[in-house]
C-alpha cells in the first residue's frame, strides 16, 4: 500500500478536479533535479516532468512543463508564444508567483494563475511524474489531462540536456 502524504495545494487541486494520480515520495537531494527523482523512483528521466516558472520580456510569469532530460530553448519558446524573449524567473520571484519552493514547484494549485506551456512530446507519454507541491514528492498522472486541466498550450522547444 502506498504511503499517503499530507495534502498540498497541488493534491487538493487534483482531488477537487477528480483527477486520478499516484503518490511517489522520495529522498530529496538539494540541486539533485530530475535525475535524482528518476533514479529514486526507478523511472526514465524523460517521463519526469519539471515545472519551470519563467517570464516574458514584459516580466509576465508563465509556466513551462519540460522533460527532465531536456532543457528549454527560450528562443524557440518566445517565437512560438509571440513574445520578444523568455527567461527563467529568479527563485524568489518564482516562489512568489507559484506559492511553491524551488524544487517543489507544481503546475497545479499555484498561487497566481499563469499561462502554461507544455512540451508537445510530453502529451504522447503514457504516464508522467510531476511535482506534487513539495520537495521530494512527485505525482504520477496521465499527461492527457494537462491541456483541459491547466488550459495549457503545446509547444516544441525541447533541447537535449
């Protein structure tokens, strides 16, 4: 039987929307990233999805969902979403927008509503592991729920890490 983790804004959001998910706690390592979570869960890092809080040239925040083993081409992303540039937010700014600590950022139940862009190839996976709103805690979900749940837009901006 899976160990139940206390509620986070992300799990509350998923439960309120009736989305099925599995819970995957793991020993968090500072600056370990998706390679650590993939190793600890015994899954392919490509199916671990990172939630990145970024901003456009007008400092408007946005969320990018990207494969754990890839990076974001900010140039390609900016072109696809019709802005001059995109860059990562500073950690304290990302926390202010999302309500989550760096390393525990989830796209679900964010403090501020932000546009969400998902790497298109993520939607083709059978199952993804994405942050559940706490460091050392991922949830497993069907990626097909992302577009209707988050009003996300598919983009193609992945670069091999």
